[in-house]
C-alpha cells in the first residue's frame, strides 16, 4: 500500500485550494453558516472543475480516477468547509455510486451526465422517526400501481434535500414484511406532487440544511426503481459504505483545519511573557491532537485503497468513520479549551468546528452500532 499522493492528486488539491479561496473563502463560509443557508452554487462549480466525475466512466464525463483521489478531494474540501465536502460527497456517494453500483443502464445514461456536470443534486431519504440507526425498521411504504408505485410515509433529518433534484428513497415495498426483507429503493423526483418539506432547526452544520419530508401518495414510475425489487437493503448497505468513507474524509479535513488553527494560536498568543507554544502541557496536547488526526487518516486511506481494489470493507468503513469522527471531537474539544474565549466567540471558526463536529459520531450510523458491526465482522 502506497498512500503517497501522485503529482496529479497534489495538483487537484492545489486546484481545490485556489478555487475555494476565490469562490467560497472563510468569510463566505461564516456568512452562510450565520444565515443558515446552503451554498447551492458550489455544486455547479465542482462540476466545472471536473471533481464530481472523478470516480466515474469517461462516457458520462468522468475521469475514472481511483478512490484515493476521491478521498483526497473530500478531505481537502472538508478542510475548507464542512458543507462543501458534504455537497460533494452526497452527490458522488448517494447519487453517483448508487447509480453505478445497483442502478440499471437506462438510469445511468439518463442521470449520470447531469450529476457529473453539477446540474443535478441528490439526497438520501433514509432516516425516519422510528428508523435511524436501525434502518431496517423503516415504515415508509411503496405500493404497486399501474405504471409504477405510490409512496406514503415520512422521512426526517434528510441533509441537503432542498438542493436535490432526486431523492434516493428506500421504502417497504412488500406488504407485511419486516426487518431487512421487502425493501426497495426508488429514485424519487424531489418536486413530485405530494412531497412536502419542512426545514429542521439544529445547533450545528447550519449551512447544511436538514429536512423533514412527507410523502403523500407520491407517484414514482417503474423506471425509477433502483436495483432488485424487495432486496434493496443489501443495496442500501453498499451506499452507506461509500458515504461513511466520505464522511470520514470530511471529518478529517475539518479536524486538520482545527489543529492548524490551534497551532497558529499557540504560536501567536503570549502569556506570562512567552508564547503558549512554550508551555509543555499545551505542546503535548497539540501533539496528541495531530496524532489522532494522522491515525484516522491512515485508516481512511487504507479504506480508500480497499474500495479501489473492490474488496469487501464493511468493517474498515466503520473503523474509518469511528476514528475520524472521534478524532474530530477530540481536537475540537481541546482546540476550544486552548483558544478559550477566542474560540468561544460567535464568529470563531473553532466554534463552528466544535458545533459541526458533534454530528459525526452518530450521523451515518451511531458509533456504538458501528462498533457492534465491527465485532460481528470479527466473528464475535
């Protein structure tokens, strides 16, 4: 395993740095966060840069890059902005990889070109009030009718749904089924009649909007059934494998930004006649922060290498997500302590890293559940 970035990957990171500094600089990140608005313009920009097509075939406008390239993109976007990385990952992981993994040829030909070009956004409408970590407890139903299906139910905490043209929506498609059986996945047009959305207030990730979505007798054509009917749970797990890798990359990008901000503060802030960087307890705390990030990054890039090889990696995706999310919690907790009032100020980036980072230990599967998944994969 060689995780050294290639010259092409390094150039891609530099392109992201330049583009984000110009199109979504730190002051704009703060403004969108304070306004609780989503920077929907980023998606088209990612398409123009060719970032969205990284893992996809050339016939759709992609570049057929390996998954380490995708991971490097996600991490660097997360370094600049959590919502930028989220928009990218939701589009690529929930939309593109779902289409490529279990969509059919007609669906890929119809939807992939607009996705790669940044003209079409996607969201995963999975969580329900009674089905969060236990995704198989979903109740939203899809009933067969002439020409397609009627969907009824409610999804909640659906990220970036307002910027999506398509909702990847798992439903219970076989009457009376329970658990993992009888679930199908549908590509639902977000503006379809019968869809009603309510924005949900929260304490962090303010520019990554979250929505409660009611499906009231929503008609979906048969052509929008994704994967095998009644066997969609297996497909859903493959989607979550990719999305956990993306979330880990986003978290590591944010964590590195928080470490770098802490290092700047330690060098610049003076107390008792010396810079804070001269106090051993703070120097060691900074070292621990960077070690946590580097440890998580190594696991993440091993996962990316395995994804590129086509290996089964349920355990590794869970490990990467846990390590990254808990590294982010660790560095933002101690970053806030070291920056003190400077970090506690409303306009502080550390304040935002701290608030936003709380999501990641339960988003895309609670870490407690993922630890149990890892144990099962170990044969326990």
